[in-house]
C-alpha cells in the first residue's frame, strides 16, 4: 500500500524531487532546458492557432540521406527537434533556406508558406515534430505543382 501511495504521489505531483520509497537513496534534481520558444517560425511568420477542438500530435520522422518532402504547407503551428542528422528547409517562392543539425529545434513554417525539407547529410536524419493543431485538420497540406 505504501508503494502505491508513493507511486501515486510521484505520478500526480510531477515534482522535481526524489520519489523513492527508500530513504537512503539520493536522487539528482530533474534538469530541463527550453529548446525553442518563439512567436515566429524559422522564416519569420507569426504563429497563430486555427479555430476548433485542440489536438496535440507528436511525430517522429526518419529521412534517409537525400530524402526530400513534397512541397507543402502547415495550417497549424508546430515545433521541430532534430535528434540526428542534418536537414535543410527551403521556401518555394523566395528560395530562402535554413539548415538545422542534430540538437537544434525550431518553429515550423505555418499558414500558406510553401516549403520543402530535405536530408542533406550522409546518414538518416531523425526529427520529432510536435503540432498544436485542430482535430480533423491535416498536419500537412500538399501543394499541387503544375
């Protein structure tokens, strides 16, 4: 019963303290770093939220070397973390581009900003993308090219 109470306190409290049922066990404090915080995407667009029922999504994407996304847009805001590799994101209309490497995070392009991202490294690029979207709205809208 004591273990259940201690576990419940640990899970519901989410405090940066030791949650051990052994008094002789020391624990280091939890460390956290803000990886990205911005009101704009990497290309300068202001972040805005669509109307509707909120839906959070976390995606892990693996880009093999040379892989490139089709040209697309994102109707809702998201943040990206590059866990491994090297990617380059390019705006279709202006050609503005930016490269992101392992350990970097950024706010994704949003709204009608057409872009594509590609792995420009020699190994798989692994990225995590967290979207603050709306239920029923696709995370990515492909752009029809002629």
